[in-house]
C-alpha cells in the first residue's frame, strides 16, 4: 500500500476532474458525483462562509489568504466582496484550473505546513475543507502557520470535517479543532455546524443497507462525503434520481436543522478565531 501524499493525491484529482464542470467544483467537492449535487453543496458552503465573514466583520479591502485555494472559487468570491485575495495551493494542476476558471487573484504554489509569507501579513486567512486532508500529525503545523501569517486582530476562518475518516480524510471533533488553534495563540469567537442534510443522510444509509454496502454502518468513521453509489447502471441511475429529490429537500430544511440539531451533528464545523 502506498503512503498517502496530499500533493500527489490532489494532483491526480486535478488532472482527472478539472474539465468536469466550468466552475471547477468537481475537483474540490464530490468528484464523480452529478454536477447538480456539487452546485448545491457549493451554495450551502457559500452561505456558511459568508456567515463566518460577517461574524469576523472582515472589512472591505482586507488582505485575505485562502489556503488550499484549489480551483479558485473562494478567491473569485472574495474579490467580488471587495477583499484583496491571494490563493495558495500545493498542486500546480489546481492552480492551472483556477486560472482556466477565470481567477485573477495572485496565486502561489506552496504548502500549508510552510506558508511562504512573512509574519503578520494578512487581515484574514481562510481554510475551507483543507486541513482535514492533511495527515493528523501535520495538521498542527498548518494551523500554526495560518495563525503566524495573521496580523494581530486578524481572523482565521476554518471549515473542517467533524466525522468521516478515510484514507485521505482526517477529521477532528469541534473542541479538538478549537483547542488546536487556541494552542497557537488565537481566540475563538464562535462556531456553528454546516451541512446537516438530514433526509439525504437517512436515504443514503437506507440505500447502503439495501444494497449490502454496510461500510458506514459497520464503521462509524467511514467517509460520509462520498458514499458509494450502487455498482449496476440501473441501480445507480435510480439512486441518483432519488437523491436528486432527497438532497434539495434536505437543503431546503437546513435552516430548521441548524436550529433543532446540535452543531456537532453537522458534517462540518465552521470556526472563527481572532489573533
């Protein structure tokens, strides 16, 4: 078995899925899934990031670094919001895709664990589902670097996985994520859950039980992000047609789910810190 390398893994993803959609969503969301699903997940994440930016009160013209910028979707949005955005990614294929998707913000090739920037350079640093893909032993290095390049009073925004361990996914519980960042001198100012999708989660669990794929049932740490579709063509078509109903319905219910369910029940946590 080969040792997992984030750079090599995402280079392969960029090469295989960079042309899957013009917005560059497939390489950074659910590659291999229908485009409609990635667009819906992207909308949910966009709403969550905007909420986090409002909580941090990031001012117009702020210098914002997006770590693990991938195909540049956040950079383009940050620019539209009036921020001076810079993107960093370890994968040249992702940066090339970002340019193809119309990203005009400065792009830098580099590792999250060794950011090529001076201390206290940025007003805000964002990390949208990036550190969760770094081996757990190296995650503190990446988080320390993000705090290092923040100006005093600057904000760090993390959107990270709370469950779903896999060969390239290394989640932490909410308090664990918070404690990791706090240990490097930043203070938490708030966090909330993101992506509950209750009905769809129930449907996927039922489908896996019916098809005999008990991966998630037998292993509570199995990856919920990319549940396996049935192998046969007909069953797979039925599966995605049904999810085309359960996912939008679940998304419509998200505001109620956020109020009813505890935040740790969500798939991701959205964390805001101040240095």
